[in-house]
């Protein structure tokens, strides 16, 4: 028996580090690692030890003979990856290991007599937490975690779809660092509003910004700003109970067909949530207001627009496979262009287009309303030209061959990507929507660093932030050893006093209180948690009297 890596792989390579026989690839030392959609286990080499499954932070690894019907195909996916690849070179090694290991390296560490660094990490999503983890595990640094929201989690809490509970488990891995003895939480503190970048730098040896890419990209077509034209970022925040998104931000009443512009993973997420049986979502941490709206929704059809062909789709193969197993939902390819069928039929095995060979193809008649069954329509070679309607969106005019076609719709979701926004006090590249840097070091600002999407742009999933953080932390520590970090003028205590005088700061005790309250409400309703939906509710819950912990915030 062998193990297989499945859909929810986060690509952070924790499994690679524990495998005793080097059967998981690509490894972080291979060029392909940075671009692969998921990792794979070689069935010919796997010894069934289960170490990778135990280490996986998102429960993506299972024995092949226990895979569910929806995941069974991943046994072949893992095996196919190794069909034309040579095994990694390995030499016989003395001792208990099954293969030889490289010499240990400590490229992200400080000399043993080095004074502890005080490092602020701005942002508590995956990028920030991987950076904090790296600092805590490899050095004696003291880390201040800063976030503009009064609760930690970032993308894991407010970006991962509620019907992906395994992916959300990576948050539990990060959460263990919230109470680390060398960590202080300063949640509810926004750089530029409550504290300046200069003040933050003055109280720390270094500052790492992990603020992500929170804005949406524009379509730049007529009608984009009509009511009923909504960025997918807002829709995701709405169903994930983001405290800055109002419960009535999304109106599903009257919409039978929804057009989603884009075909990346976010587009597939929103399409899946719109047509999935609401009772299946009722056992997740989906926002109560979103669940109520979805229960009353008349949406039966979601159309995903892709500017290019199926061979160039932006979604990952694993997310597409998940759509083919969605209960009660038909997946259809709109066969309006001869290039679509040709690409699917001529695709090489394992390619994205090849995954659509068993999907129904039909030329959709857009003059007719959606049928009674729920379905998702993939429409390739179709770009938006304009959103139509007078007082609200009534449809999308899209390209069709040499001409155009209007697709009636009651709601249009724009899922064409995220973009970073400027951080007050930091340089910003308007072309790339990132902070200019060299291996994570912010240009012209000694002691200031970036990690994650604000560093490299909105690309890569959760696990990609681990290698990104390793590079930034390595640069930071090299600067520390070289004496290139400015000495802080303020103490940790002075920073605590500064921010508490300006903001409703939530610390470790407050975050624990929020977590207890949400989980308790979830237990009462058979759900993992029920999220608090406003900043005021989060702060009030954090302030409730409770037993004193062993140490202050």
C-alpha cells in the first residue's frame, strides 16, 4: 500500500522534510517546486510509513486504499507524475536512515551569542505566520504580531472557502505560535492609522510586512460599476464573515444566472458556493447571513468566462476535479467555438484540457432562462466587452468568435485577480502593485522587509509563502549579522503603551476569548465555529472578564 497526496495539498513541503525515502516531489531544491500545483508521492518508492500524513498541516495525504470515490483519481495523478521522471540521486547511507541526507545547513540562524532581535510582523495570514515561525524556530528573536483586524488568521480565516475545512486546518498550526513565550499580539492596530511605519520601526530591530493584496483588479469595461457588478473579493469576504463586509453587501434575490468573469481558483470557489446545496454548507463556518441568503437563493446557473482556451485555464487541476464531483450540480462546457473541442480532444494526458473530456459539451442557448437543475458552465474564448443594464446589471456582453453575444444575468462577479495596495510610509510600484525589494529587503529602508503577495504579487497558494518567508528571513538575519539593522530607540513596553493609547488592542487573552466564544456557538449549532461578524463584536468579546493567564499580553 502507498500514500497519495490529494486536492487540499497546500504545497508547503512539510511532508518532504519528514519522508525517509525521498519519495515526495518536487522538493524545495527543485526548480519546478515554485510553480507546481501540488506535491506527489512516488508509489514505487513509498514505504507506507505514514510520516507524511502525520506531518501534513491540511490533511491532504491518505493511504490509497482509503481514498473516497471523489479522491480516488489522485492515486493515478501521483503515479503519473513519476512516469517520465528519473528518481532523485541517492547513495547508500550508514545508520538508521533509508537514504543519505545532505549536510545540515543553518542559513537562517544567528550566532549563539547574538542578542535577541525584536521583530514586528505586520499581518497574521500565512505569509506573516511562516515568517514568524521561521524566526521563532531558528533564532531567539522576540516577535510582535500586528494586524489591523482584532482577530488573527488573514487569508486562512477570510479567504479559504468554508467547504474546504481541511485547508483551514493550517490555521491551527499557526495558532500555536500566538501563545509562544516570545510572541506578543497587537491585533486591531493598523499601520498608517494607529501607528506610522516610522514609529513601528523605531521600536523594533526589523519590521516584516505581510499585508497581502487586498484589492481587486478592474475589468475596465463599460457598466463595471453598475449595481450587481461585484468583485469576487467582496463575495468571498461576505460568505466568510469578514467584519468589514456588511451582511447585506451581496444581494442574491432575483438572480437565476450569475456570470463570473475569470476562471481561476477563486472563480471556481464562488461558483461552487453559489450552486452547492446550502445544507452541505450548514455544517461549515460559513457566515450565518450568507447561509440564509443561499438558502433563499434562486441561482441555478453560474457561467465562468475564460478569455483563453481550456488548455490555458487559470484554475488548478485539483479544483476542477472537485467540481466534477459536486453533488447535484452538472458541469458543462459551452461548445460555442471549434477551438474548444479541438483543445480538449487533442490535449496530452494530464493536461488541464484533458480533464474536460468526460464533461458534457453543448452549445448553450443564452436566449433561454436557466433550467430547473443546478449547473456550472465553463465558457472559454470569451472575454467581457461590457456589462449591460441601466439601473442594475442585466447581463454581460462577451466575445463570441468574430462577434459578440449577450448573456443575461442578475449578478456579475469579477474574479480577475487581486492587487496590492500602498502601505503608508513604504515605497510602492504602481505597475506591479508590490513593494520594491531585493530578496525581501525593502529598497532604501534598512530594517524593513516584505513577504507574501505584497512582495511577489498575488501568485501562489498558502504553501508558497513558506519558501517566500524563508528567503526574507534569511535576508533579515544576514543583515543583522552584518550590522545593517538600525538600533531601535523605543522598548517593547513603550510600543505596547503607544498602541494601547491609540487603538482597541486585542492581545493573546482577547484572541483566546474570541476563539472560545466562536467555538462554543459552533458546538451549540453543530458547526466548527460561528464567526463574529463585526469589529465591535470581536473587540467586545475580547474584553469580557476571564480568568487570569500565566503571563500578561
